[in-house]
């Protein structure tokens, strides 16, 4: 959905290279072939067909199936008998009547907001720092970022779970050494402390992508602009707010929207940390709630309704967002 | 709503009928034979393979090998293929198997799990076989959870309940000659054993099996049915008292307050004799000794102490049942496997080999000679089962009692935490399928 838009957005600050690339490609493909009409018109479709089929099978089919499920009465019995009745909006009505759903939805929004703000602030600072660092340190930091990014989600989650163990976790040990009363503190006993750990984990996992993207954007801004700003007596804060941010606004917008998607749909971290022994009912967000209803309670229909609602919320948020963005872009072009 | 449900049920019934017909065609000849007079004659083999799923640790390898030899001798041409399953993620695996066209023929499942599979329509109704199998002597802790609406879907396999396993050396060193018989004595003994780097008891904060026994001793159950609705009881005075005792006992060791008993065998095996007691089924002692032979002959057993000395603490009956999926293609042979395992001879053999309780009260002598078995029998007298609802398995799948216990262990208000857990349990149990 966002791929083509993403390309367009990324391309804005780096226009010259993009303009060259396609023309070069066209020139290369022109001379040798003289295909006939039909072959010429069919070939591109044949070439993309496998990709389209793959996406249709792996993405569209499950989505359609999920939406269908949400309009059926589909539970364990129906799974075994393989027949289910359509019940209209019954599942949606049940979901909306449930206080649990609203509590979870509220938590999902707060959780997303806190995480995205933290990620964007820290990543921006990291990216700005990278610009100022000398070559060696910059490479060291980049390696660190890439390593954090390359750590598989479940591996990272398991490591965090160990770090915060109550009996022999490194975090409690360090806090005790520093003089805090954290002897045997159980991080995963309460909703707030569990969510704190999950937030730390997710922010840590997200920073590399955001930082590297913003850093890539920063490197495209011509140094002349900064120099003249500095000559005019602008301080670092002023430079950022009046030059860097406005120029890179599309990149900031893109990274923010990607992070919103990423956090809103984050599941593995929360489930792996709190699913089995933690206070899962106090920390579940919408995707976790959908999974819980479907896989644990075998209410596949409710899970279908909740996940469809989750997708719709995301779409609405992002459509609103993209419209805003394109409006700004159009104004900027005038 | 109601009519729709009826229609759904009708369609479901019709479809299962179709499915059953489909799978019968391949075993038509077996059908005829088993319907002939003398229905107990073994079903014919005809080159068929009977697939049996047993859980890890349910039966030792040589028992399985002997069972295979015996079954194949009785059914010339048939093959018995026993596949050992891991506990982790077994629920989803069985669900998938029941919904498939290619289900195994016999499946073992935990006694608290059967009802949901039975209610789903994925299991063969075995009610007509109960008499032939001697069902009146079955342990009710195994046979009751195997029933849904009076129909039997699970045939008792074996039972086990939790006892206290103690380190005999550490007890002797502390001068304790008789195991505690009351909760007060137990706390006293455990406090004396909890010195230095030695732990009085290794009790993870989330052992809800143990907790539900304490609750039962206080006169309450996790959930009770009044009318058509379930009500959970984790916020009342009995629950507060049970949680209070658990917390006191738990503090006399170093086990994590936010963990369950899953890694207990590994902890005990790595321990090297610094843990004085732990709560487990007696068979776990064997598992621990296998990975750390230095602990051989160190373990003694006593039943979980009751509130007073008159009787042992109540224990949740754990164990397994055997079931035949509706989608099995060899249902007659599957039943013959169950019949063989259910026979007195093979039940006694299994009990002696695994130190678990046989499925019939009449076979108790097979284990009482063993100290672990004796302690287990003592506790089994006061045994009970989880709430008999097809939805109970869903409660366990996402067990709110664990989070509740951790909250209480870490100083939370037991009544408030209990109320929260009640809400979750009631919602799940009262969900209509």
C-alpha cells in the first residue's frame, strides 16, 4: 500500500539521482528488441504475475478470509465441522459492547503514542549526533545500530526477559549495586512495569531504522545552507527548527508513519514477555487481544472482528495522515 | 440467535455424519466384523497402521515396545505407530489434527482438556464402551472431565497428583524425623530448613495446581456453577486465606514469584542438594535423578499437609485420558488399542514403570508399595477436578490465576487481584460456543 508513496516521499529531497536512473534504464532496454504487438503488451503482465499471485495468496486471501470470518459465527465447533453461518454484524456488536475492547483500544493508542514520540526524539538526536561524529566513532555507532536492528525479534525479547528477571536478572543486580532497593523486584508482576520493559525493548529495536533513515536524509542537505545560517548567527536549535526539520519534513513524516504502523501492530514482544507468566490482561494491545481471543479462547470470529477493526483504525489514521502530507507537499510545490 | 444456533448445530451434525461416512468406507470390513456377535473380537489389521499420540513422559520406551508387540500379535497385519508428542503447544496441534482429514487414531490429552475437544464435535462418542472397559471403577478425577453432557469422550489413561518431595539428608541433618502433618507443622519445619544458602522449599509463585488444593481445603473451588452461569471464587475469604498461606510458604525459599513450575526439574537437577522440599508429582523425582544421578536415593515423599492432621491436603487430580478423533480412519483398531491399555495387566505395568496412578481404584496396590505412590494415594483420597466446562481449557490456555498469584506474592491486595482474575475466568467460562 505505502510502497509507491514511500518511494515518492523519499525521493523528494534527493531529486537529481532519481531523475537520472529511469532514463538510463530506458536507454539500456531500447535498442536490441523488436517484439510483436501482443508479446509486447502481455510480457509485463507475465513478468509481474508471479509476484502478484504470491501477494494475492499470502496477503489478500488471508485478509478476505479474515473479514469473512468476522461476519460468521466461527468457533471451535465450526472449525471441526467446517461449516459456519453468517451472522451479520453480531460479532462487531459484541466487540463494541465489551468494556474490555475499549480498555484495550485506549491502551493501544497511549502505548503507540509514547513509543513513537520516544523513538522519534531519540532517533533524531542520534542522527544529528552521527553527523557530528568523526569517522571512526561514526562507524562504531553505525555498527551498533545495525547490530541492534539485525537481532531477531524473539531473540531480543528473550534477552530482555532475562535481563529483567526477578531472581538473577542483570538489571536488578545493577540497580542494587547502584544503591537502589531492587532486590528481587518482579518487573513482570504488574502491568505498568511490564509495559515499561516492553517499551524499552520496542524503542531499542526501532531506533536503528529511524536513525539510519533520518541520517540518510540529513546527509542530503547541502552544507551551504547550514553555513549561511551559522553566518547569520543561528544557534543549533534554531538551525534544526528552521532549516533541518522543514527540509526533511517528508522524511520525518514517513518515518513517523512507519513507526506508528510498527508499534500499533507490535505483537511478538508483548506476547513473548507477558503471554505465559505475565499480567497479559493488563498489558495487551489490540493485536495481542485479537490473538488471545482467537488462539487461546478459540473465538475465531471475535478475533476476526477485532483484527479487522485494528486494520481499519490504522488505515483511517494513515489516510488522514497522507492526505495532510500531500496537501503540504502540493502547497510547497506552488 | 437460538434458531441460528440450532441450525448451526444441525449443519454440524449433518456434516460430521458425512465425515464419518467418508472415513468409514475405508474400514467397512472392520465394521462388519465388530458388529458380528461377540463384538469384543479384535478388529482385523489388513495392513493398516494405527497412529497413537502419547505425551512425553507418559510411558517408558520399553512399555511402548511391549505394547506394540502385543497389539501387532493380536492383530495380524496391523501396525502400531506410537508417536511421542511434546507438551509445549500441544493444544494447537491437537486442534489442528481434529480439524484435519488425517487425524491420528488415538490421542492422549490432559484430563482438563478433553471436554473442549468433546464439545467441539471432533471426538468419537465412546459412551457405549464404558461398561465393557470397567468404567465404574475408574478414578472420577479422570472419567468426569472426560464427559460432556453425560457422554464419554475420554477414556482414563493414568493419574498423578502432587505431593511434597523432600531431601532426606537435609531433613535428617535438621533433626526432622516425621514429615509434617498439618500446615502449621509444615511452616515450622520449612522455616527451620530455610537457612543460609539452603532453601526450605522451592515453590515458584505460579503453581496454581497447588493453590487450587489450598483453596479447596479452605472450602472453596476456583469456579462453581450456579444455574447456567459460572461464578469464580478468587476474591472471597477462602481465597485470601489460601493465598496468604501460599505466600508464607513461598517466602521460605528462593524460587521466582513470577514463574511457574515448568523449569522445576532443571532447577532441582542443577541444585546439588540445597533445596529441602519441592512440590511435584512423584515421577518428577525420577526425571531429576536421570539428569543428576548424584541425587539418587535422596528423595522422600509425603502428602501435602492438610489444615489439620485428620486428613491430607486436597489435591487437583492431574493425568491423561485417551480419545479417538472423529476423523480417525481406523476407529475400531483405535478402540482396540485403548482397550488393551485400559486392561488391568497393562495398567498395572504402566503404573509400576512410571510411578503414576492406574486409572482404576481397584488397581491401587500396583503403586502403594512405592513411597511416592503411597504419598500420592493418600492425597488422591482427597482429590478433585477442575471446573467441568468445555471452556475450562481456554482458561488454562491463558491462565489468569498465574498473574493473580504473582500479584499476591509480590504484596498486592489479594481481594482486588482476585476480583480481576474472577472477571477473566467468568468471562471465559460463560462464553457460549
